[in-house]
C-alpha cells in the first residue's frame, strides 16, 4: 500500500530534550515536506526536500532541523524543543512530473500526523 | 502573504444540499489544490487545477479557477454526512512553495 508513515503519532516531552520524528514514504517520491498545523493558522511549511541531500527552509524553520540521506526518509529533528513547538506535525511527499520545472509542488500525500506537546 | 484564504470559515448544511467553498489568493500561481481533513487526521488530496485550466471535476466535486479574480471555488454536490470535514486550498505560486489557507469547516447534518 502506497503510504507515508510517521512515528511517533503522539509525543509528550519536556523543554530542551532532543527528539526526532521519523517520516518514510514508499512511493519513490522526489519531494518531501514537513508542515505544522496550529489552530487558526492552517498548515505552515517547516522544511522541504527536492531530492537526496537537498533540503531547504520553508516558512517556519526556526528550531527545526531535517536531513535527507535516503530518498524514502525525511526525519524532523527538534534539538531543543520549546513549548511554542507544541503542534500537530505532518510529513508529506509528492512526485515530480516528467518535464516539469523543478520545485513545482503537485498532489501531496500526507502522513497521519504527529501530535507533539512540549511541557 | 501569498496564503490562500477560504471563505466561509464554517458552513453548516443538510444532507443532499450542495456546499460551496471559496479560496482567494494574492499572486500568480502555477496550480491550486484542494484538500480534505477529517478531525486531526492527515490531509487527503481532492483536486489539482493548473493555472491554464478553468474547471475540473472529480465525482461529486467541481473546482473552478478564475485567475483574473485570483479565486477558486470547490463545489460538493449532493452532500453526505461523510463529507463533514475541513477543506483547505493550497496555492503553488511557483518555485518551491505551496501555501495552505486556514480552511473551511463543513458540517453536513443527516
């Protein structure tokens, strides 16, 4: 089954304790992204990757790191979480259409989400 | 901001009625997408419409795009209780950007 998986689904942690949220897709997609969703603010892009070893900042990258060492995996790292990072996080992947300009986002396949609480 | 903005923020209808949601944006776009989200779950892609297209259909869904007005609408015909969800538009204004709106909450009552 084609899917994007995220782990953990729920996490409660304390300020300053490093954590990693994993994301994996089995569709051989080139593009992967991380979003956070907060009430009244919609989804905001944190980081994205257009291919292995190629990552770039989205709209709200402060306090986050990512890596793309393999095409299928795109972990989100919070080196020193703070309470304002309490949010619902989504990983997403998408394909690149043949002949399309690099960086044009098509249909996004979303993971089930990770609800993070930082105390 | 290039953010898509949905209107209305909330919509309550009866089963069988049509539901229309609108999305406005501020810049030129490559494509515009609509997604559905059931309470706290992952978003599900509904339709993508490109800037050179004016209308697309998928089952009971119809999306229109008016680039001169920088707006799009999503019509759900013959709504069902299972259509209850939040609906988001996302605009791709170009290179490496996909910007989501804040969504329309749709409630379909039996």
